[in-house]
């Protein structure tokens, strides 16, 4: 009778893998950038803001109204009517935000506004680009690292459980 020359599973350690491989990182960055593009395309006014269609303006809050978000009665939506001057023209826009009222009528507020008032943003285009281009891929990589970590923890838990069962068997077998 011949024996198998290969080592059994108990004779060698499994190969240790790093947190994320280079392929995982590339895949995560690609998914993060794809999500960023989808967000930029689907969010109204964001495309214009990202492509330089907004200018920083000193606006004045003309009116404020609070109400529930559509189909979400437990969340507040605050609408601000804004006014600013551009030469001899007086322009208006509506800015909506989730949450309770942060500004009062008569307050001045520096915002990024398109000339026609269709796009109003609180952050600069550069910070929006950075959030989408760096923040989204970093977020996806963090989620990937957490998923990998959870898989490793689950794998170690099953090995530890098998070791406990085997140790208990050996103790029972060793008893007279």
C-alpha cells in the first residue's frame, strides 16, 4: 500500500492573503468612480456645477418654509427662497435641504448659483470633484476592506470551532 506524499491539511498553514490585492483596489476604485459618475448624472444641477456652470454669489434669504419630505413624513425638508443682484438684474432661486431650518429671512448666505438659478450648491465645484473623485472610491475601498475582514474573521471562527471540537475528542479519547 502506498501513501499520498502530499501534506495533509493539518501539516501546513493556509497561504496568508493581504487585506486587499492590487486587483481588489483597482476594482474598488473603478466601482467608486462609476458610482460618482452615476451620482453626478442623476443629481439635478450637479453636472452644471461640476462643469463650471455656477458662480459664488452672496445671496439673501427672502423666505423659508419647512415641511415633510415627499413620501417621508418623518424627515423635514427646508426650502429657502434666495435673491441676489447681478448688475442691474435681481435674480431668484430656490435651495432645498434636508433637516431643520438653519437660516432666517434676511440672512446672507454665500452659495454657488447658476445664472438662471436652476442649480444651487453649498460647496465649491472643486470640493464636489474631490468628494466624487476621491471620496467615493475611498468609501468603496473601505467597504471592500470591511467585507474582506469579516470573511477572514468568519473563516478563523470556523477553524477555531473545529480545533475546539478536535481537542474535546482527544480529551474524551484519552480518558480511561
